[in-house]
């Protein structure tokens, strides 16, 4: 496993179109597939407009994954991880850990005190990953989703 480098996608139409393409590449990396519960195009537009979005590449410039985190709640200082994904062929190799470590570092750098996310109840691998990284299930949940939080 090589060290990842991260490329921030700033607010532009070109980056919105790139993010849409990346989400389509990653669609089946989500459990269930992302397109089964969100409309990818408006979701990507919203993230580029409002979140901090990065793609990750390895030292050979292979696309590994991406994340989107909202780090703009300066009152409650709660960052919200909207999306994290790793390409199928790269799962289980420590890349998700590198991405999450980068997210935590980024959130701390803008003085966020808590990182919150939601995870599908049907995705035990992700739940274990977050628990291993110090996230705890909050009291909030829906029929299909757990909310998890981590103090930073």
C-alpha cells in the first residue's frame, strides 16, 4: 500500500462533473449502491457547493477513493462526514484508514470538536471500521441508518 495524496475539488462546474464521474465509478463500492438512495448528479452539485471534497490517488496516480465532509459549522463545531468511499479493488488495504485520518486532521485544523456521520445498518464492515476508529453510535437512528459520532 502506498501513501495517498489528496486533491481538493474546489467550487467549479468542471469539478462538479468530475465528482459525478467519480461517484459513478464508485457506485457499487457503497452498500447498497449509492445510486439506489441518492440522485448522484444533484448530490455531487450540493457537495461541491457546500462541503470540503477531496479525491485520493496513490503514488502511481491511480484513483483510490474520495470523501466529502462538511466543516463549516463554526457554532457547534461539528463536522459531518457525508461520504467516504474506496474503489472495490483497493478495499481492505488500509486506504480507508488513510482517508479517515486525513478527514480527522482536516476537521481539527479548522477547530471542529466532533465528527458525525451516518452509516447504513446493512453495512457491518463500515460500522466495524468506524467503531475501531473511536466512533460511537448515537441515540439517533432511522429504520436503515445509525448515526455515529467521534470526539476530536
